[in-house]
């Protein structure tokens, strides 16, 4: 149902805290970024590097001791690219068993398949603790228990110490475009809440990844926007690809500059006669006879 990943290291990001739980910390890893208090998780297995094959955040200082001491486990998430699939996104609760550390996977998305997540919409998992749905995968501890209820998981691992809790996205490999992008906010673990959107005032004139992509989609028009960023057959994954690309930039100011640059490039492509059907030709663009080719040179 999911591809197992081992979290060997975490990025040296500043921890995101909530005023109510100063001791609790969230540490992003892999291809994860934080913008305006929102966690962006990207799994891209199609590019050259392996850093963003999986993304996530690890949580500590939540007061969780045993598996049975977890009373709240929830999140809001937005699948901007593709879908929920192959067990991603999910929580991972690492427990100490007599035979070593093992993971309990807690899948997000609609049961029983955990696919079919609405794209570009904020979804709420609700409190997963106490769920009667088979979204607890305890098969690392006992074979054949991939679809356990909370009660079944509690009976099996309730007395085991918890050594780590993470939220993970790692199923880019399961999609034709080799990428999965998920935005996350309001992660709740017992009394601690992470990624609430509370940040310092934004940079003047800056845009976060979602704002930058919405601006480009509005200014370029849907056809040009999809031509610039889309990669699948109908280019409908353009928004997720754009958010992923914008999230890799260093600041909101850099994204704002990129929007201006891309908007100008689109106007230039149109002025030179490059069309979506690829019939236009212009000096310097002899081999770029489509709008997609012209714009992708810039984005």
C-alpha cells in the first residue's frame, strides 16, 4: 500500500512553534519547505537529485510517551498535484518494540483506498485517534495488519514507547508525472498544533508559492499557464507543478520577481507569434514553435 522510507536525517530548518506549546517542535526534511506558516511537501522522483524524492516533518516535545498516550492526531492537507496514493500522505508513529523500532503508518485521505482526494482543496482528516476505519497499518509489527482500526492498533502496540512522529509524502513515483505535492497546515498532536499560518509580516511585494501561481494563472490565462507548467497529457497538473517550482525559490521576493519575469516572457512569446498550435516562427526561436517550448525556456 505504501513505499517505506527511513528518515535518516532532517534538514536544519527553524522549528515551527505554537504559543501554547513552546517545547514542541516541527522539523522539515527532504524536499519540504515552509512558507507563510504552511508546510509544502514535495515528492519528485523524476529529477536528477534524490533530496526531494520524499518530504516530511518530524515532531517532538509533544508529551507523547506511549502509543496509548496519543489522544489527538490530525491535519489539514491540500493535494495540489495529482492525488493521494500509495499510502501518501500519512503519519508515521515510530514505536520501540521488543524486536527494535518499527513504524505504525496512519493514512490520510478517504478510506478504504486512501485515494480520490479532491485536488486544490483543503481537506481535514479529523482526529484519527479512535477511528473505526482501517487506516492504521501495523504490518511492520505483525504481518497482515495493514488495514487495522485504531482499537486493533491500540491492542497491538498501545504499551510500546513512541520514539518519533512524522508526517510524510513520498509517492511521486506512483504517478505518471513522477511528482506529488501536498500542502499541510494545522497539524495537531495532543495539545500541540503546528503550521498554523502564523508568521512574521510578509516581505513587501512578495508572494508565497500559492499566490505566485494563482497570479500567473490569472495573468497568463489558463492555456498559457498549463503550457508553461503542465507535464501530463492534458497539462492539468500545471498548478501543482508551479507550486512545487515556486516553493524551491529562496524567498517571497524572489517569487514575485519570477512572476514578473515569466509574465514578460509570455508577452514576448505572444508578440513573436508563437502559438499554442506551434504554427508561428520567429528569429531566435527557430526550434521553439510551440507556446510550451517558448515558455518552458523561461520557467
